[in-house]
C-alpha cells in the first residue's frame, strides 16, 4: 500500500528530527536561535556567543478573558 497514511508516531518522529537538524544547522552557521522560557513567559534570541536578547513576552490568561 504505497498510498497509505503514515502513523502519527512516524510523523512526530520526522518532525522532531527536522527540528533537531535545523538547530544543528543554525549552531554551525552561528545564527541566533529563538527560545521560550515557560516559567517567565519571555521570548528571547540566543546568539552563538551565549548572549540572550529578549524580543517579546507572551500574554497570560485564556483567549476568552483577553478578548473584549
């Protein structure tokens, strides 16, 4: 069955491999990597020299509570 739909585990595994490959590529090319700290809700860029620059912050609360 060459036209079968792949199992979810295979799709997730391939997605994780793609993300890991992209992160390795960015480290080799010394490009900044966007990271998120779930404890503080801050979004920052981590550069190859170890410096971190905050670029944003997430909103807290549910969408229905923020919407007016």
